[in-house]
């Protein structure tokens, strides 16, 4: 798209009060080893508006995590890993930052929560200590760090936050630990929260609670969320837009409602068929027919 067209679109979006926060264009990521080259992400483009949720859906290994981690370069350094394309946050080029600027974007602008909260938390420190560390690293404005720790635990729905702050991770359930990870992410007041399969390690009732919490925080804090999942069931209730990834490419993208109602790509159709329905009986799980998807 030429720059005039891009500018016109930005102008039109502004006049409707829509502001694009993140703009990713032709992102490519490849890993290089003695065994050869793995093109993990093969030219993906997407946008994220302020206060909105984009779900990136696709099976394991399709390049979802690598796409999001490349934004703050949470990947091996070159020449082991090469990143190209453009990623702009509020117009600022994320791939052309000094190390200091990059550290500021990590956490402060874009924060991550991952699948397995147990491996992200340090078992030797209390959860309160770990939240306090994030506050001290990223926020100059907070005078009473302890009070802010309690406030954050309260915001993520942990009861009796004064006492729970003194817990070590092993004293908490999986769902509570994920809430603590969200509190650590929020401590930095990020503009974008990347939730990378945040509920995969949790059981279904806890999954619903965590998704509700994210929804609530998005509304209260006007945060944008990128939700990575392989479960279209979550997309239905949570996302504004969806990008479906398959083997390093986005094969279909658009508003969640449209894609769920009328999926075009056979891979998206297969993923939607896999959403479990209440009361429905199936002889066996649906299988994606890869022969249909070969180029
Ligand atoms: N640090 C890494 N080093 C080498 N290859 C990696 C690394 N991280 C991911 N990959 C490869 O990149 C591809 C995409 O991985 P990933 O983005 O983690 O998939 P997804 O999140 O969709 O399950 C996979 O082939 C994976 O093996
Ligand atoms: Mg992943």
C-alpha cells in the first residue's frame, strides 16, 4: 500500500475515533541452525486497535508465540534468529530501537503472560516480592510499593490480598498463580497485554474465571490484548478480531463474529468444528484434513 493510502486510512480511522495502536507488516522470523533454516513466520500482517482484543488462533507450532515475542525481541539474537518486516507501536518502529528503548517497551508497553505460571514465578520469593520487583523496575511514580502490591492483587481478584502477598508460589493453586502473573504484567501498566495460551494449563472452570478477569481488566484499564489460543471456543466470547495462523502464515483474518459465522478457509472451518458443544455427542474428534490445505 502506498503511503498516501495508508495516511488516508489513518485519517479516516481517526475521524471515527478508532486509533490503531500496533501495526505489523510483512513480519518474517526464521531460525538458523546447523540443521538448516526454519521459517517460523512467513510474512504476517495485522493491526491492533486501542482497547481491543485480537485473538491469534492456530495449532501448536504455527508461529503464534514467535510472532508476538518478536515484537519485543524475546528471541535468540542474530544470526540464530532473523527478524524482518515492520512493527510499529503508536507509529514508533519497534525493530529499530536502542537496547534501552527496547527494555522500556518490554513490560512497560507490551507485557506477556504465558501458559505455565509455575515456571514463570520464582519459587524462592513470595508472590508479593515478585510483584514489588516489577513495580520498582518499571514505575517511578509509586511511593508505597507494598500498598500497590496489595492493590494489584486485589485488582486481579485475589481475596485477602495483604496475607496472600506473603505466600510462596507453591502455596497457591494454578489459577491463583496465573492471577499473580497477570498482576505482575499489570504492575508495569502495559498498553498491550499478550496472553499466550494463558489457560491451557488450567481446568475449564478456572479458565472461564481467568478469561472473565482479562475481559474485566481490558474494560477497566482500556488495555489492548493479544490472546494466543488454539481454542476457538474462547474467541467466541472474548475477541473483537481474529487472525488464524497456519504454518507461519495468517490464512484468514477479520472480525470474530464474521469469521465464526462464515469461515472461509478450510483450516478455520476445521478449527471451528472442534469447538465442543454442550450436549453434543461425537463418535470421535474431528480431524483436520491437511491434504485440503496444501498449496
Ligand atoms: N527459540 C527457538 N529456537 C528455534 N526454533 C524455535 C524457537 N522458538 C520457536 N521455534 C520454532 O518456531 C516455530 C513456531 O513456534 P511457535 O511460535 O512457538 O508456535 P506456536 O506458538 O504457534 O505453538 C516452531 O517450528 C518452533 O519449533
Ligand atoms: Mg506458543
